[in-house]
C-alpha cells in the first residue's frame, strides 16, 4: 500500500500550525507519507509577521518521507488555496489527504484514511473519506456512509475530485430544479443552501459547501468513522472563517478504526444523529431549551 500524500494548508496561525503538524508526526504511517505544506501569503500588513513565523517554522518540520513547501506569492484566500492545491497535487498522485492548520489528528488518522482510500478506490459511489465526526450522543457503527462530501480531515481520489463544481450558481440551480434543497439541508436541520447562496453573493468563499453540493447532486457518499479521528481547534475564534464555538469539540478516538468494506448507502441512524446535532448547531437556543427540559425531568 502506497500512502497518499498529505496536504496541510496554513496561513497566519503559527501555534495552530505547530499543533497540527505535531499531531500528524505522531501518526502511524507519517514517516512513509509525503507531506505538502501550502502557505498562503498575507492578505494585509497585519498578517505579514504571523505568516512569516509560520513559514519559518514549516522549514524546520521533519518526520515524513518527503516534505514539500509551497509558499504562495499572493493571497489566495482559503477557498481558492484549497481548490488550487488539491487540484494540482491530486493531478500528480491520483489521491490526497487534506488537513487545514487547525485540525488535530488522532495517531490512527492516516492509517484509517489510507486503508479506506484503498478499499473504496474503485467504487464510483464513494467520493470522500472523512475523519471528523460530530459529538453526537448516539453510538455509531465502526464506519458508515452519508450522502454528500465533507471537509475536516478528508481524502479523495482524482476520480472523485473531478466532480467538484466550483460554480455555486450551477449547483444551486440544480438543487432547486430537482427539488433537493431541503434534503441537502439535512431535512431543514442546517442551512447549507443558504450558505451556498451566500457564497454566490460573495458573502463567503466556502469551497466546502460547493464540494458537499457537488457530491450530493450526484448521489455520491462519504465514509465516516464511528468515533472522531480529528479535533477542530479553530473554535477558539482565531480563524478567518470560523468563530468561537466549542459545540464542535470532540474526544478523539483512542484506538484504530475497524475497517471493512460495507454497502454504500445512507446510514439512517447516523443521519438522524447528525440531523439532531446540526439543528442544535444552527440554533444554540435549542440546546438551552433541551438542557432546561432535562433538568426539569431529572428534578
């Protein structure tokens, strides 16, 4: 088995970048993996020093088979940086594993990703392998599929990424025409369609909602582990595209994922668990009401 190259997208958060790389170095298979670190250029004068600090640090990184550093000469922004980087590297290797600079991985992340990328390499219904799982209360299967694509610690193949549609208007038109907007929103649990509309209007630059919609419209699926192999450390408010929110915090898996080939179909149990969690995520007041209700029941 040849390990897929790993891409880490970095910008202006040296502490986060160090933590992401440090966790990755502890992964089983890191020493046998090629690492690409893509450093975006500063968007303004305020970011110059922190971007340079990141660039100074990544030149010291060791612990991988080969380390490739790409320093952007102009600011691409997160969306364009990821789209361009993934497209370029997947064209050379045929598959990739993708991380951003605020994602902390469990030691079994690369092992899971590479094995899953091998198992489902020829299955055209599978577009993505994902490492992060929402902190749902329900016990989930060892692995399961959900329709669409995801973005926090993920991997794909050239055959999957070729379906990425960068034009948000094309995606929105298809969702509306086929009557799938509600389903795309996890049955009204989370406003993905509204996020796509905001991307079209220039209110955000989300590549992830376009990746998700591209897969969803083609009835393609993402594989998830039963317990999260990725922790999102960007909920501290330090990112340019994420706010301050610990609702997404998870406890990382403490043992490898039991991986075997399963039927590629929507897992109803996981869909319901995700849907309930996304309702709370999109409406934090609901979480407050649920806690109050349980306190009354307990008392």
